[in-house]
């Protein structure tokens, strides 16, 4: 069972038992709670912290936890209805209203209820994360002289140098900015490269987080269709010509959600077409370290072969480590670098130095390459388990491409299976999947789902999740109730 599930269950139990105690009365000690509920001390600590945050208990260091005094009065809610007008008053004068819709991102960030198989995740399961290596790196970073001092706004020189080597070509540390993860870097890049109200070309389908960033900045995403070899250059050229766009955002390696790799003959064409249009290419290289063990040699970055500064490169350590290690990089050359730097400084000043020091310690340790190899093997195994299970149980779902990198599969649904209905039925059956609709900035050609195999406990849970998905399809299409229960006892 996931740790967060245990915490939620214990918090619910303790919340129900609070009536046994008078206000100010001491609750059983942590040791007693550990033995009574057969959970870890960490689970007890986090459950009590949850109740303290709700104002139900008060914790006193060295003394224990006590039932809190009841609140004297319930505050009267204010009237915020005026904000509806205030937030929409300028939409009539905007070419593209700056709507902020995070629903497509929240699908991969929100934890489903306990017992639900998480095929909607966007990060590595704790079992795949380098927790010991991260803890050791954090401890070493904390002992570094000046670890809590103010870093350069561009980032630690040694970390910028490491990112420059990873990006390749003749990219130098002077052309790299350390960012607070990839999402922050994409936000900075789009704000720097495209003024509000203008179009931005995107792959179709593409990452919902980037679409959300573009729309929040007042940009108008314009889809450019892709196939098994990535974006189609002839359609990209036509899109530049038709829209006058000055930015194209792409993921050339293990694209999200299709998993496609931009074909060798298309790589130079994409940069050449953008250069001819006087436009930039934002290269989101999010999955380079999520390569599977059976993949061949990887192509280099687009930035490595771009002497003219057409490509603005984005990469991050977050996906391969932990959602909380939000350290990434922006690389660019020419005058645009100063604009990127200025926007980042205005937005956030700099990335906290302890995080940068931790990242530097991690990538410089022997554990780093061991972790990369282990994840590479495990992702291949999980991908094979999921594709095999899908072929056995859901052969009517089309899987046009089996990726050799990344952490998910992109499936086209049969016309008889509505996307929204399937997702609702899947949750009832005990499995969460990511809907395909948010990956399209225009009308989708068909229903899709994205299934992640990285956020679950392992092969057994993947097989169980696909079985539950089969049950959801049967419920939806009226093929009979072959599903006998959600299996909440399943722990992976």
C-alpha cells in the first residue's frame, strides 16, 4: 500500500476516535498508535500533522498530541462575487483571453483515492526514485560552504556546466540558465518569445501543461499534425506561412503523449523551416533520461546542431528523480538569452541554492549512473508488461506506436467507447487513466487515453490495472459484468 494511503486511512481512524477525548486531553503516544494500528512511525507523524492542520489536534514537541479546543465561532464567509466581473472585464479587449485552465495538468498531479491503480501519474513511483541517493546528496549539499547563501541568478556555475555537457554540441555554461524545473522553463520561454495575442505552433497532440502555459500567457496554440516520425515538416512550413507564428514548441525525443522520436531527416528540416520563417523552436527535451533498455543510440539534441540560435532548449532533472527536485535548465544563444534571464529574474529571482547543490551532488555521485541504468531496465519491463496485458485484454484499443523511452502508452479508443464514459467507468472499477482530450488544442480526431506505467508499484499492479480497465469497458459496452470487485485489498 502506498504511504499516502496509509496516512489517509490512519487520519480517518483517528478523526473518528476524537470524540472519545475531551478538549485538551492527551491522545495515545506515537508508540502506542504504531502498535495499535500496525503502521510506521512516519505514518503516525504524518497523520497527526494532517489532523493538526485541520485544527483538530495540537501537537507539543516532547509532550505528545492533544485534542484541540473547539473553535469558538464559525467565520462568516465573505462576498467574493465581485471578482467574477473584475477577472473578466478585460476579455472584450483581448485578442486571446488569458484563461488559466490547469485541469489537464491536475490529472497527472492529483492522487486518486486509496486502492485505485494510478495509470494517470506523471512521475516515477517511489520505488523507482533514487530516494537514498537524494537523501545522501541533500545531506552533503547541506554541509557545503555557503549552501544557504544567495546563488547567481543564472545558477551555480558547476551545474550550468553539467547541463551544457548534457545538451551537447558547442553549448557552453554561459548559454545555460538553471530553472525551477521544466514547466517553469517552458513558461519563461513562451513569455520571452511570443507577445500576448499571437499564435504559437504546437505538435498535435501535445503536452497539456504547455498548452495551459500558452493560454495563460494569452497565446493562441495552433496544432501541427504529427505521425510516427514526429511533426510533419511540410505541414509545419504551411503553418508558419499561414499564421505568421514566431514560435514552434516540440518534443523531438519520446514525445508526450505519442512517444514518437523525430526522424533523422526531419530534424534539420524543422530547424531550417523555423529559421526561414524568422522563428524560434522551443525544444522540450523532457524524456532523454527516461530511455528504455532496448533503445538504440539516441539522437543528439536539436540545440547541439544549431549554431544560429534558432533552438531554445528546455530540460529537467525532475522526471528522472522526484517531483520535488524541481531543477532544470534553459539554453539559448544570442540576444534572446538576456530576455530569458530577465524574465526569470523578475518572476523568481533564482532557484534556491540548496536544491541546486543537491542536484549537483546527485549527478556527480556514483549512484547517478546506477540509477539511470536501473530505471532504464525497469521502464522497459513495465512497458512490455503493459503492452502484453493490453494485447490480451483490450485488443480493440489501438496502440500505433510502442515507444523506446518515456513512461506511458498512447491508445486510441474504438468508436464505440466514449472517452469520458470510459474514464468514469474506470474509476468505478478502481483504475485512473489520463483523458486524451486535453492533449489536443483543437477538436480531437478520436477518443484517446494515456496510460502511465511509471507511477505504479510494479508489473503485478500493471496487470491488475489493465484487468480493471477491461471490466470498465465491459460495463460501458454492456458485455456483461465479468468484474467481481474492485480489489481494494490489492497492494501491488
